[in-house]
């Protein structure tokens, strides 16, 4: 997953009034491929 997809996932959950927990955000951050595009955006 790239950072853009991860940010979109966070935004979708926020828009649905179901924000991610800290542990869910950590798991999502760990799934981001740091070699893909601007992945530092998530960090």
C-alpha cells in the first residue's frame, strides 16, 4: 500500500464517523511501502 491509499483509508473512516483507533493507525502505517511515492506523508 502506498501513503496516498493509507491517507484515503483514514479519511474514509473519519468521514463515516468511525475514526481509526491508534492501534489501527499503527497497523496501517506499518503496511505502507516506504519505497512507493511520497510515503513519508503518513509518517
